[in-house]
């Protein structure tokens, strides 16, 4: 979080500094141009009327070359160049100097072009006196004195110049370089913040999984102890209850009570067996198995209709057949109980070097809040369930290096997917 804030602050500061530097560069260029224009205008006023000589402009150019001046010229009233010194650089598509207005700056590459107009007449220029009106209210034509036409009103001469503001260009280049460095560092800080955030999220998830595994391990050890301690007394209770049930077969009222004792004893026996399975799943013993035959065998042991799809299944896969059969049988049995009146859909297929078993039902589905909790021990939505089937199944799948996940189902229902890695796949997809 701190790195993200620092990166954002650095990015904003770099952009703000660059914009300020651009304004400063513009101000420096304007000041440099105005200083040269003032010097050129002062010389023009001191020289008097008429365009300057070529030598005068060349001398002015050489005098101010260190200040970046590369071209200077006087323009006629139509924008034509009367006299010039230096070389003008005008690229393709660029406006000519005559198109610029006085006081306007034009940047052409590394050169800056500007046009100035002399604001005061030069020494020796005297404007003619105003003429009186005649009887009709018009000015009479100006008189001709000694064969010379009258002096025209003052029209300010225009001067054009081009300069290379090296100091301003260096300042601009440094501003761009600083902007690049600042943006790069800011982006690096933001990326580091994003990476650190993702790493922290992974660490938190890993710690949560580790804590869950430790909790499950402790729960498994406790379950194993309880199951072992309850197994023998429960077997004795069940045996005596069955014997009692046989002896009271002629007493229906009493037999109902003994049958209930036997039923509850069998339920407790199933619970203790589930606890032992959860605590001691044992090591897997992988062999070459036909996944299609494995799914068909599991489907045949489940009551109700099961639609099987094995069109895209491989002919062989290396896995522990009995344990995966236990997983599939549990998933199929859960799906049948969720929707006993509709067929269960089960398919096996290979995708991206993984073997996938998919079991889908059309029951009421699982609430969003319980979609991850169903893999926790003793969490069940059935009234007589132990809540150990899915945890034991996930543990077996994880021993194979795979995953057991709840996938979104189209419409109603639940879709559970067992995905096993390739490992030592033997053959390609069969028919």
C-alpha cells in the first residue's frame, strides 16, 4: 500500500514538474527572442529609414550567434524578404516567415522563428501634416513639392529571425529525461506494490490452508482415537441388539424398539467407519486403469438412472482404482439423493493432459455460502448424513495430485468435477 501511494505521488509530481518545465522553457525562449528583437529594433531606429545593408545584418548575426541567432531578415510590406543574413530552415509543410504575425513564435525542429514590427519610426522619418478639407468635405490630393511625391504615412518595418535556443532546448531535454525517469520509477513502484499485494494474498491463502490442514490433522487424530475406542463397544452393542431382535420376533411392539436400536447402532458404525477413513486414507497404489470401465462400474452400483458419457475418455490412465471408485461412488450417491426422480449425468474426458470425472444432478443445488464448507468434515445438508463423504473424497483426490471442485451448473443442480493430472498416461484418447 505504501509503495502504491509513493508511486502515485511520484507519477503526479513528475508530470507536474514536466509541465512546469515546459512553461519555463517557453518563457525562456520568449525572453531570448524579445531581447534580440529589442536590440534589432534599437539599431533600426538609430540607422534611420530604409532597409539595412547586408553587411549590417551579417554583423548583427555574428554578434549574437552565441545567443543562438541563425537567421535575420527585413521583410517588405507584402512579406517578401528585402535583405537577409544567415540561412533559413523551413521544412515541408511549414509556414513561411511571411505568414507569422508580429509577436508570434513558431517552433520548427530545434529552431524558433519570430517576426517583429518596429513600433516607432526611425530617426529622420517625418510624417506629412494633415491636409485640410475642401468645400465638398474631401481631402484634396497631396501637393507635389519640387517634383517629389509627398511622404507616405509611417508603416512599421518587419524583421524576421530564427534562433536555436540551446539553453532552453537543454532544459526541455532534461525535463523530458526527468519525466521518463520519474514515470519509470513510479511504474516500477506500482508494479512492485501489485506484486507484493499478490504475494501477500498468496501468503495469507497459504497460511489459511496450512491452518485448515493443521486443524483437519488434529481433528483426524482425535477422530481416529474416538472411532477406535467406540468400535469395539459399538460392535458388542449391535450384536446383542440383533440377538434381542431375533428373540422378540413374536412381540411386534418390542421388536420395533429393538429394530430401532439396531438401526442406530448401524448408523454409529457407519460414522466410526467414516471417521477411520477420514483419519487413515492410506497411501495410493496407482496402476493402469480404464477410466470408462471404472465409471460404468460405479454407476452400476448406484440405485436409479445414470446417463454416462465416455466418448472423449482415454483408454488407460494411471491411478488408484479402488480409491477413485470410492470417490465416484460417493459423488454419484450424493447426486442421486439430491434428485432421486431425475437421472444423474456422469461423464469422463481428458482435457489439457488431465483426466476429468464430472457428476451432475438437477437437484436444488448448494447455497453460495455453503459451496466451500461442504468439503469440511461433519458439514452436510442431509438429516442422516455424516458429513465425511466429500472431505474423504477430496483427500483421496489430493493424494493423486488432483482437485475436487464444485463447478457452476447450468440452471439448477450441482456439478462436481474430479480432475487428475496426467502423471504417467499410457495411451491416447480411445473410442
